C-alpha cells in the first residue's frame, strides 16, 4: 500500500497500522450516468478494530478519492481518540473533585445545617405528650 507521507505520519502518530484497514474500490452511485456505472472510482475504507467505515466518491479519479478517503478516515480515528482521551481526563477530574477534602467553610456550613435540622426535629414528639 502506497500511502501519502502525511497520512502515514498521522497513522504512525496514532499508533495505527495500515494493515488493519481494509480498502476496496466499488462502483459509485448517484448522478453521472454511464461513466459512474462503468468505473470503480468510489473508495471504501474500513478500520477493522473499530468498525469505522468511510466511502468517498467526490472526485472522478480513483486516486484522488483514495487520498480523500484516507484523510477522512484518519481524521475520524483522531477524533475518536481525542474523545476517548477527553472522557478519561474528565473522569479523572471528576474523581479528583469528589475525593478532595472539604474546606473549613464547607464544614462550618454543614454543621450549621445539621444543627438547624436538629432544631426542627426537636419539636417533634409523640402525640399527646403535652
């Protein structure tokens, strides 16, 4: 597989192998008449581990569609990796906030709220105990 160098660099940066991507060329669909029905200029790429699939038929040339499809697939994989990293970072920050100790002011407010609630509850009693 001969890939453009910039796409190969992006794949290497993501730690992905080009062998994990299935590439096929199929006939296009839509307007274009006889030409689109006779040539296999549409490029389909599928990343087997994630199941992400890309189809490209923007250009008339198979080579141009191939480059565009590879670029789009790598962009989708980068976006997926960024989303996973963001979710991991968000979960870490949420756990950090949840586990940090309470400030002095928070403790004072909590104790005041408990005393207030205890005062309200102290007026409760068994019926007929006057």
